[in-house]
């Protein structure tokens, strides 16, 4: 379970950062839409992915046995 939480946290964190950077870069270039999504929607999706990453890492840290 801990390994799964760690990998979900890593993957969603990387995906969240990439989505946020992509949305911000597109918005700075003047694009309001990427495909059929607004750039604000993609920024929110990236923020949610980062939030999921933080929750997974928090769950991982609280389930670790103390030494």
C-alpha cells in the first residue's frame, strides 16, 4: 500500500506540474483554449493533480512505521 501511495503521489505530482506549466505557457501566449478546454480549466486540473499528490504523500508519511 505504501509503495502504491508513493508512486501515485509521484506520478500525479509530475502530471500536475506539467499540466500547470502547459496551461500557463499557453495563456501567456494569448491562447484561451487548448483543444476543447479553456486554459483556466487545465490550470485547475493541474492544481487538483498536485493536491492529490500532496494527499498521497501525507498518507504515505503517516503510515510509515516509526523507528
